[in-house]
């Protein structure tokens, strides 16, 4: 069964949603609309995230409790990327007939509630229905910030930074889809992503952060999203990218490819002016790595270790790659 | 194919969600949590509503544009039932591989946007993914009110009122599922529900409304939900129930059954003290009918035209009726 998780392709979810939803026609009640991680209404940020069985996960990869927890963590990651404090989570479930509905809902709910509580949010409602097909979960995350960090406000000359290490979640998926089992450490990268939910708020106090988003579609793809939203060109230096040490068992080329193109790590990618380097390079609880910069222009360029520059087309997870055009 | 739409059963979605989500553990940031139409955070109401192909609709019943519009209208109905002003709608779509993804998303988005705009709300974001099974749409509706109307605050002795006429949407579904075509009027009851989104705010200015919800699962079932949330017993007088005139072609018994037990009409059911009768009975743009009352106790009782009282068990749409226990 095609999972889509490692499929690469041009275009991508983000651009399609923008095309679908268009721009907000000047509604003064809505500070930020389509195209960012969440909508901003007053001082609240609202984001919605769909998780679909056999697209985003498979039952033999993780337990229902892990599915619920992961769905919530991934949704909260959108809030973290806007610098918002998590408040509430709403969980909508469509449960297949083959499941014992109440048991499945309870397991998913347990995982969801635990993930919400770890982040300081409360599971505050939802919806529940049956599904004649796969299990689907939609998580609405609601957070608060008086000053959201957007994707669209980076400036030419800014550095690009990424938190944590990359490629682990995609490595686990690649193991599963090629018929092997990932190591327990690699498996956890997928089943229990750990987005730095409070980091952006902390960093902003000591450095000017100009723009941010979470790395869900892959570093190159998401660098492209940030650059496109800001009307800039992203330049990512391959040798700087923090490859997940849990990928050590595979060759360097494969590990680097996963770190550049694999999605689902839910680390932060953010832009900051050059003069913030010294404060961002100071020791921190979470690893922060400078991986590139933003320039006038458009698109994404990857700088190979030998200095060669390669234009990137797509490069990341496209939910519709391979489906009808 | 079983659609579930006309299935009746004990229990019901509402009670299961409460069991799943439990109560909010005293989070002061959340004024209203699980169990009402939406969560209330500050002065914002957030609700989430799943629409699943072959559970909530079938492709041969309505166009994708109508699916998008209906999903949004149904979600906004939750806001209307809390007396909130609609602000924003977020639309998450899982699109089957057999659809041409962008065309389907565009049609769903067009319908969703038009429905949002009719209600004074803006389509402000969403999510998009593929589905290996049915089409699913989750709509997040965000509204504002400083004083939400809840389900749980009715008082013994209050009257029960309902807006509009009932049974039409279920009549359309019954026609389709028994192999005939509903009349155009009846079809519209299902494809274009018209919840009175602003009425509750208007009525509150001239009468004390103590509690409300929208009639999604059927009048008897939703009277039960309001009564249960308020710790009361609902008494519904069959002869008072406003049966949809579009059901005139069928026998009176069937039409009354659909008006009592059919769901999906998205009219308002609300409670008000007896001394509000004269002001509520004054002529209004929207028909308002007194259908019963709330008493000490629990459960729902239906009063037959001959005065006989019948205890109601279930009586409404249960998404899981017939599935594994």
C-alpha cells in the first residue's frame, strides 16, 4: 500500500491550499488567514490538522494511543511555530466499523489528552463519527499570543536556523516501508515527535526572530514555503544540516537525503537577522543550527559540500504526488 | 450501503463523546469545555464538525459544492446555538484518490466559502490531504460572544421551543435510501440547511433564554441532550411539533416520526421561562413553536395526541448504531 509518506514531488500541500482558499478579503477580525500555520483571531491562534490512516500512519506502525498523541503533538507544533501558548485541543474522530468504537475512541483520547496536558493544553471538546474507510483524526489546536510569528515576514539577508536534528521520522517510515523494523530510537522519532513548543517564545526574548514555521514536509520544502511566503529565495547549506544520529546505521548520503527531504520531524525552521548570531549560538537546552540564509529572489537552492549550487524543485512530502493531476 | 442517517438507537454520539473526553479539570482559561456545542475560550467559541462520505452524505445526493456548503453551515449552526457571532471557518479536507484533487478541493472550497460569507464569516485556513477511502471534511467554526448560551443551564419549569419546521432533511434521506427521489423542496432541506444563525442573539434581547442547542440528532434526542446537560427531564408534546409541510406527500404518522426522530434539520431547540411566552409568541421572521417543557427528573417523555405519555429511549441518529458494541 502506498503511504505517501516518502513520496516526493513538485508543488505541495501548502501551495494547493493557498490556491484553494485564496486570500482573506480584508476581514479586520482576522489578523492572519490562509497560508500560515494557523489563523489568528484577536490574540488567539487556531490551527487544524488532519491525520489519515494509511496516509500519515499505518496501524502496524503505532498504537491507537500513539496515534492520538501524535496527532495532538503535530497540531500543537503549529502553535509553537507561531510563538503561541497552547490552551486547548479539540479532537474529531472518524472511526472505522472494524474498530470497537468506544475502545478505540478511549485509546485515541487517552493519547490525545496526555499529549495535550504535557504541553499545558486541555482537551476541550470534539466530534465523533463512524468511517466506512480509514481512521481519521482532525485536531484543532487553540493557543494565545499577542504577537504571532509569521512565515511571511523574513527579510533578505536573514539567516535560516533549525532546531533539533532532522531525518529521523522519515528514516523510521523508510524502514517500515522497505520491510524492516526501525530501531527503537528511530521509531520514537516518528511515534513521539517532540516539537520545541516553548522555544520560540524564549528565543524571541533574546534575539529578533523574523519568521518561522515547523518542519513537517521536509527541510527543503519548508524552507521553500517560508521563502515563498516572504517573497525571498532560500539557500540551504547541505553540510550544515543537523542529521539525526539515529540514522547512523545508514550511509551518509541516505541520511543526509532524509534530513533534507524527509518530513514529519516537527522541528522549528526560523529566520533571524545576522546580528542575532552570537545570541542564538549561545548554549541552549535545545540544539539550534544555522543552516542557510534568505536572499532576494525566489525558490530554494541547495549548496552541496563541494560548493556546487543545485536548484531544488519540490523536495519534500506531497500528499498528492502520484495521484491524478 | 448503510448510511446511518436514518438509523435509530440508544446512546448516541453526544454521550459517547462525554465519556471519551470527560470533564475539563478546572482549566480557568476554558469557560466551556466538552459537552456543549463548542468550547469557549475567552470570548471566542470554537467548534469542530466532521462530515464523512457515506455516513453524512452520498455523492449521488449532492454536488461537491453542496457538500462544502453544507459542512460549513452545519458547523456554523453550533455557533448560532450558543448565541455567537460567526467570524472564521477553517476547512480540512481528505480527498479520495479517485477525485481530481484540485478540482474537488476547488468545488468544496467554493461551496464552503459561499456558505461562510452568507453567514458573515471568512474562510481563514485549513488542511488538505489525500484519503485512501471516503471524502472527509472537518470544519472548524470560530465565533464570538461575551455571554454564551449553554445546554446545561435550563431550569425546571422552563418551556421548550423549536425554530422552523422539522423532519424535512430526514425525509429527503429516507426518499434516497428507499430508492426514490425527494421533491426539489425536500432535497433542499438536506442540501441547504438554514439554521437561524442570528435568531438567538435577537431573541435574548426580548426574552430570557436559559439554554439552547441545535437539532442535529433529532428533536427527541436533542431534547434529551439538553435535559441531561441541565439535569432535567424533557416532556415533548407530539401534537405541537412543527412538521415540515414538504413532507405532506407522506402519511401523517411517518411525517410526525421524521419530525420527532429525524436529524440534520439544524433548527434551534431552546429553553425559556414560562413568563417569556407572550414575547416569544409575538410575530417573528422565523417561526418559533413551543413544543414542551422541562421538569425535575431525567430522560425524555413524548406526549401522544391522546395524552398518553411514552418514555423515549434513544430516538435520534446514532452514528454507531449497528456497529460493533
